[in-house]
């Protein structure tokens, strides 16, 4: 179902790697809602994924950019304004990567070069994106910028490793930059704290199967899917949410406010009885 919520709006979407990516579903949904956009990803991801199919399907151009390179981001923003024919109304930052997670380093045994790379890609890149947009005055008034986060920023999930710290950093940047973007340019900045979702980045987390099942059984509405996250993001890009800013918005079927659910208790009760 489409409501034309983004008719006439222009944007940049970071992070569509394959059909499972949250950014991929968002691009499809934004397209269905009448928005135009440029797709971007790290040059290396172009070889791994199939972003070209998405570009074709949505009538979009692709501009490669490593989100940690200010030079790449400047080129991306300049070209996007040119291609789309005006300033930007919406931006999705859907980027995350921890080298410690990839290499299987435990949280208590980090390689700090990997840690630095991880926070640069996962958190500081969001500052870089916003600083380039801000300095180039490339956002339209009442524009909307969204990044994706996870609840390990607030609570302990041992296997989330240093991504927990990266997400806390990301959420803080959203608030801090969001203040200046709001004051100076009337642009809103928010993070969406999404349920565990089976994507390339998600499945990289150790024990992801148990993780996602536990969240599903705990949340009264069940886990939010990538498509549902795309729908929520569209609402934040639309004119219906103009005064929502500096927020970390939980999109998790209620998980973040739960203690324990009946299903999880029953699983434990059964275990106890079997002993
Ligand atoms: P994904 O693996 O499809 O997307 C991650 C993207 O980051 C990829 O497209 C990758 O190429 C891009 N990327 C990595 N390094 C980059 C760089 N240097 N420059 C530009 N792009 C770069 O996975 P997913 O799950 O769609 O991830 C999107 C966002 O959602 C991430 O921020 C992730 O942490 C967040 N998130 C994911 C959850 C999950 O369970 N999958 C839960 C909550 C948040």
C-alpha cells in the first residue's frame, strides 16, 4: 500500500548490500512512496552485493563512497544534489561493522586498531555525513536524517561486543549534531533502535539464532522485520513527523520495556522440571 508520503522528496540511502539489508527494503519503500534518491555504499560492497539490481528497479543512480572518507562524502553530496536536481530532504545511514566481531575477538581481548576502525565506520561516519551535509548547506528545511541503532547501546548483550559501544557513540552523535542541525537548518536527526534482523551485519553477531529467538519470544508484538523498519523510516522522512528530533526511537515490538514474558518463563519452568 502506498500513500505518496515522499512525493517530490530527494534523498541519499547508505548501506544497501543485498535483498536482506534494511537499507534495501527502505529504498524499495521510499520508491513506492514517490521519493527519489541516490544509492551509495563502500566501493568494496559494490563487488560483494547486487546494488545494481536495486538501482535499476528504483530508477536510481549509484555513487560509491567509503563513509569514513570525507572526500568521498563531499563528492557524494555534490553529485547527489546535481543528479536529483536540488537539495536533500532525507538521508538514511544504515552502516555498521566491527572488525573485532568479524575476527572473533572477545570483548575482553580487543585489538584496538580494530576497535578504532569499528567506531569510525559505525559511529563517526554518521558525524562525517552530517558535517558534509551541514557545511555544504545541502539539506532542505524540515529535512530528516535517520541512522540505525541497537539496544545494546543501553543494556548488556555480551556477544554484541564493541558494537554496543559504537551504537552508544552513534546515538550520542545523533543528539549532539541534531541540536545544531535543528537550530540552524530546521533539520531533524533521529536513530531507530531496531529488533535483531537476519541480515549480513546481523548474522555476524555470535549466537544470533538464539538472540533473535529470545527477542521474538520476549516482545509482545514479536520482532520488527526489515520491511517494518523501512515503513517506520518512511514515516520519519515524511512531513507527518516534523517535530520529532534528537530521539532514539525503539522499533522492537516492545522488547525494550519488557522484563520477562510468559513464553520465556515457561521455557525455564520446563527446564527446571526436567532436572
Ligand atoms: P547489512 O550488512 O545489510 O548493512 C550494513 C552495511 O554497511 C553494508 O551495506 C555495508 O556495505 C555498509 N558499510 C560497511 N562499511 C562501510 C563503509 N566504510 N562505508 C559505507 N558503507 C559501509 O546489515 P543491516 O542489518 O541492514 O545493517 C544496517 C544497520 O542496521 C547497521 O547500522 C546495523 O548495525 C543496524 N542494525 C542491525 C540490526 C540487525 O540485527 N541486523 C539490529 C539493529 C540495528
